[in-house]
C-alpha cells in the first residue's frame, strides 16, 4: 500500500524473502531472548532502534494502520518500533499492563523514521506485495 510518501511495497519476491528472513530469524528471536532488557531500555544506546513512536511519526503509523486494517486506533494505544540491524522495522502495539506486543506491520524501507543511510532508493516503482500476490 502507499500512503503519501510511505509504501510497504517491495521490489520483488526476493526482497520480500530477505525481509521476512530478517524478521523471523533476527528481530523476533532477539525480542524473545532479550525482552526484559529491551522493555527497560527502549531507545538506549544498547537498543537505539527499539523505541516509542511519537509525534508526526505516530500520526503516519496511525494513517498506515487505518489504510491496512480499515480501523482507527485510539490515542491510548502505545506504538513502538523494534529493530536491531538493517532497514526493516517491526511496528507494534505495546501493552505495558500485560507486557504484550502485537505486530501491526513492517516498515520495510525505514520510512517512519527516515535516515540518509536507508532512504536513498526510489521506491516509486516498487509494487510487490506478498498479500496481494496470493489473493
């Protein structure tokens, strides 16, 4: 999907495979192994890519969520980004009361919090979507 400058389309099936490999073999295992340290160290030097999403980035996440799920999240929802290496960022809802995380989408191209290192590609021609390709 595209929402303004944001897209979660990928270049092709190979890029999709690499992204999902990183998610299942790097991000999720590390979150599971280090969750107690991550949740107390959001945004620290040890976990700089694991932090709360606020401000205009939060508004973008809410817009993307509404586009993907046709549902609006409330203001009380805590949104976080989880990542360790590379451009892929897992966007989650964090429930502090029950210490739960609910993945809502992947920021494949590091667009929620852009950086020069990860945002130099022209994404306008990207049109691969794993969900769309299997309908």
